[in-house]
C-alpha cells in the first residue's frame, strides 16, 4: 500500500512537471508570436557552396552576402543567428518540415516553391545567364538545343535548360558547375549572372552570353509561421531604409543588387 502511494505521488509530480514544461513552451511561442526551432535563436539554412553568397571555410563556418543578410535580420528580430549548412536541393523541404526557421539561400521566388513555403519581400534582384568557354559559338538559349548544359541541383535553371535540351547535368553548386565548364566539361552552364561574374573575376576561363531574364530572391519561411514572415519583412524594410542591405551588397559586389531594377 505504501509503495503504491509513493508510486502514485511520483507519477503525479512527474506529470505536473511535464505539463508545466509544455505550458512554458506554449507561452513562449505565444509571447514571441512566432515559431522557432530553438527559443531565442534564428536558425537559418544556406548551402555554403554558392560564392560569394555563401561559402564555407575550413572550420565549417559560412560567410558571404546571404549570411550577412541573415545575421542582420536576426539582429533586428532580437534573436541569435544560428547558421546551418545544407545541400541547396533540400533546403526548401527543410524549412517546410520545421528543420530550419528560414532559408536565406538565394532562393528565386517561383510558383512551384510557393506551393511549399512562403517568401519574404525580395532582398536582392538578379537573373540567369548562359556561360560558356571563350572559344564557344553559343550565344543564345536556342543555341543550346541538344547541347550538354550544367546547372545546380534544386535551382530554377534546370527548368530553363530543359526547354531546349534533355542533356542537363546537375551539380551540388553553381560554382562547381562553372569550374567544370572552365576545365573543358559540358557545353554551357546556366546560373545567376552575379555568380558567373564573380567566377570570371576569380580567374575561370568562361564568358557570359545571353541574359535570360530577371528574378527576385527572397527568404523562405514555413507556411504555418506567418508571424515570423511578418517580422522578417519588417526587418528587411528597416534594413533597406537604413542602408544596411546596400552596404552589405557593395561589400561583396561593389554595387547595389538589393534595389529593384528600373
């Protein structure tokens, strides 16, 4: 009887503690008005393979334009930034399933992606371009018909290339694809013109050809987290107004890619 009573008290106390923990978590989320992977922290994903937007050093730490933007947003949110390196092709799914609070990884806003996540207002503007070796006679998208074209996995560029060829090779990063092109592989690469420009500046033997339009890049957030999305948009607006986004852009590109082209 005594053992039974003690067991009952132990179960009751444990249940009470668990309930209290659950209540505290719910209160914290309600107070903050947004869902976070870890309280007090802004956990964001980037590929770390997309120089100069995100690049990884020997210690596994990422830096670059996207990373600086994410850190600035976290500061405005009053949260500690926590970076997570993840393969680009899986980042949207990671946001959707709650593995990350957000993706700050140069995701172009597309209707297909909008089916899975919500996007902030754009934090920079760019566009795809064809890159080839200097001796290539390829100039336009139509010239890529039946050619071997390399792109990064999970990017929108694979769809563009597939409009004219079935021979699309996918790499883990745009930079790796451009390096392969420079070393004599493939007929062309389609990637962001800023990335291509940076690669040329770093000595890769490639040339830019036809620009294939413009695009808007934004931060991705899970659809069930509208409060976080609103706060990110507010943070981006402040960072635009006070010149922080412009400053970060000029640091990496020497020009402002954060303002919508006229």
